[in-house]
C-alpha cells in the first residue's frame, strides 16, 4: 500500500491518551513515530491498569506503530539530544503545560532557524489563554466543565461521565487533523506552523446541537438517558429478551416501523403523525411501542427493522461487540508479535485507503527505550556516542 504519510517523521513527546492517540493515528497512515519518554518511568500510562502480566493495556491501546526512545530530558546532554532530533523531524507533538516546550527550546519559534518547516502540535487541558491555561486538565474534568456530563445519564444517575475517556479521544483525533492540515499547507509554501487544541475546546466543540440550542434560544438541555432529546422514537427499547436501538429519523421511517411492528394504524393517529407531535407524546408512544416489541426477541426485531430501511441494532457488551459478524468482517482486530516472542491483539485504525485497511506497523513498545540505539543511530550518532550516553545515564 502507498502509505499517505510515508516519509513523515514525528517526534512524540506526549503521554497518557490524547497525544498518544493522535500519533497512533498518524502511524496508521505511515508516519514514523518516535516516542520519546523519560528515562525514569516513561509515559505515565505504563503504570495504569488494566494489566496483562506486567504490561499496561491502557498504554498498549494507544501506542501502536511507534518506537520508544528513553532519555533524561532534564539533563543538559538529554536536552541537546532532544534538540538534535527536533531539527530533523517534520512534526513535534506535545501535551506539556503551556510554555514548557518553549522552556526546553523545542517550540516552533526556537526551531525556526534550524527547522523552518517543523510543525508543532500542542494539546493542553484548557488552551493557551485564560485564567486556567496553566492548570492541569484531565478527561473527566473537561467532561464536567463542558456540560457533557450534565446531559448524560438519567434520573438520579446524572450527571454521568461517558464510559470511556471520550474527550481525550476526540482531542487526539482533532490534533491529528490539525497536523495533517498543517502538512498540506507546508506542501504549498514550505512554512511550519504551531497548531494547538485543548481538552476543554474539544469537549465544547462536540456539544453540537445541544450547545447551539442554548446559544440560539437560551434553553439548557437536560439528560435524556438512552433516548434522543429531540427525535422519537429514537433510542433504546426493551424486547422479549434484550434491548435494541431503533432510530426513526423521518416520518417515512415512522410509518415503516409501524408496519414492521404489526400496527400500521398507529402511524396515522393525530398525536403521532408528525415528529413534533410524537415528541410531545413521547411517554405514551414509548409505552405502546414497548408492548408491541415485547412479543419477539431482539435478534428477530433487528433483522426485520433493518430490512425495512430503519437504522437499528443490538446493545452489545464488549465481548458481544467483537463477536458480531459485521465487526469480524471488518477485521478490526490485528494480532501483533511482541519483542518477547508473544502476541498482542490490537484494534486497528478505523480507516480504509483505496479499498484496503491500514495495517498496524508494529506492536506498542512495551519495553521502555527498546528502540533507543536504533533511532539515535538514524540521527547520526555513532555506536561510541550511544554507549557514552548510556554510561552517563542520559539514555
């Protein structure tokens, strides 16, 4: 496959999840990701559960396709080594507090003379300005501060966090998008850029129509649990055995659903005829739908409702999700060999290019600094230089 980012070299100074996910996505497209970690401990997520033996699966989930270099970033020799690497890469990705990269002499302005085309991507907690710009930020803090938790959950179970670090994830995707846009721009004029995003900005940006509703009308959204806040029937519904998701996005869908459920006259009742009237009578409508759905199991309903052209699907646990025939057909899981002779199953990047999926280039670097000598050799250091750095405990 002609990898779209082949030849792009990235210095990855990030840790935890948002930054590492960003660089994992770049690796999926063929970029060479050099993950630089502190010599003492490395990426903090290496110590985070869950574990498979001594290996952090949290770390493994977002560090596929990278090589690990471990060095003492606080020492003078370590800083010089980082600088040497920074002047010979295309992209630097970091998620330090604002200003830390500049203190290290690795910001775009400091590198402008030696590497004028370098692209620096910064991911922070709260952005580069404002009263909280230097405060530490984490995923759930951004979920709470953005209003996302206030519209998640239902009844006594709200506010509720999303079940994965969704803001870290979105921030990583946004960061990868910002980098690719800067690379396109550099291809036109050769100039580098400093691109920034933050957890808080990412969280606010995905509030979509809930945010727009408030900004335009002043209405503050309330949590709706597993039910769409403005469209009905659209959400999770119980059947004879397991719940399913039904999403009627139009009057045509609604009429088709009534046909499938065996009660076509339901669609013509005045209180259910339009989307607005269905929303106004949601509770009564839901009760009637549950009575109809209770006579058949979930699998039968999913098949019948999908056949009518209405989006519908099961509510899976994680094991059921990976056993789903559609998921298996996509071959989302790729087993990768590890340096110790084992194997780790990894979720590939969610992309297809020219009718082919993107391969995972190599397993996550589970051994801290396992590629240090190889990478430093590519930056022009001799075996003697590398051995000297090792003796001096810089690497």
